[in-house]
């Protein structure tokens, strides 16, 4: 009996929904981030207010993009750019636009302090609305309570301590984002230019598989020769001097004909 598999056809055009919200769960935290950021003033953000040059992304869009991605552990500007294509929630947040990594990085560096303050406001708003977590960030004071338990005789203003903890959390996220951009590493998400075309990729892959198979064949021949030599030496010995049975080499699958 053969297994029944779902048909996978990547060549048939895929019809996306007319509204990306159909693909984003109604309880996804992205909805909260968008609404929270839309209500923030952006006068402190560095933008070209003269209206000259190329059109620029609204600061609310880039801010929401960074808040959502950083809160979910996505720090590299290159990976955030890729997420605007791959991640449905991020694509919805960016309204199906795709800020490049240079734009994302420049916005963060030019507005680091404003982003920090806005991020804190979003997390404080979440706590006020009884939202316990924004992405990977806890806003209910769990970490503060754990830290404070070490000092039983210390009294503190809980609200102020929560804010200080969130401040430190945001500072760490911003530090990680800068470190990721400073490394300028695509983290394995992009193909080298010379094989980026699908036809070229396929041809290169065929060549690579042939090279791997040839290496495996040569390694198998070498191991077999070494095995035969050991067996021949063993057979020349007498009685118990022959020692243990010599295990034959395992031929790699790619080397078999």
C-alpha cells in the first residue's frame, strides 16, 4: 500500500486574499502594535519635512515595524526587510510595502531616543490594558517580582520599578538591533548573486551533487582498500593472533551505483 500525500504544486499561480487581514489572526499582537503606534505623536522623529527628494515612509509605519519585530526577536534590518515579504503579519503591518534594510537601519539610528520613548509608551499601554506580553517581552512585572524576591527587606514603588525594568528591556533590544546591523550579516537568508536565478540554481545544484557523489565514491574506494589491507594482514596471522573481526566500511549512499 502506498502512502497518500497532499498534492504540492508551486508552479500554479497562488491567489492571495484581497485583504491581508484574512491571513492575520484577529488576536495577533500586531493589531495592538499598529493601533498603539498610530496614536503616538511623531514630531520628534527625524523626517524630511521639506517634501523634496524621493517619497519617504511614514514614521508611524517604520516605528510599528521596529516595535513589532524587535518585540518578536527579529533584530537585523536585513531580516526585517525579508519579513515584509515572508511574514504575513509583518507584510500586513507594512501595508504590503517593503522598506529596504538601509532605510530601516537609518531610521533606527537617526531616531534611537524617540523610538525608545515610543517603545516604552507602547509597552506601558499594553500593561494598562492587561496585555501580559508583547511578543517576547513580559509587561506584567514577572521579572521585577523575581528580582525583588532576592531582597526581602527592600520596599519600592512597583509602578516605577516596572517602568525601569521595561526601560532596560528596550535598551537591550536596541543594543541587539545595532549589533545585528553592525555585523551586516544576512544570516543565511540570501543566495549568492551568481546562483540567484532559479535556472542557474538548479544547474549549480546538479554540479554540486555530482562533486559530492565523486568525493563519496573516492572516500569509499579508499576505505575499502584500507579494509582489504587489514583483512589480508589478519588472514596471515594464525589462531587467536588474528584478533577481532574487522568491520567492513559502510558505503555512503551517494557513492552507491
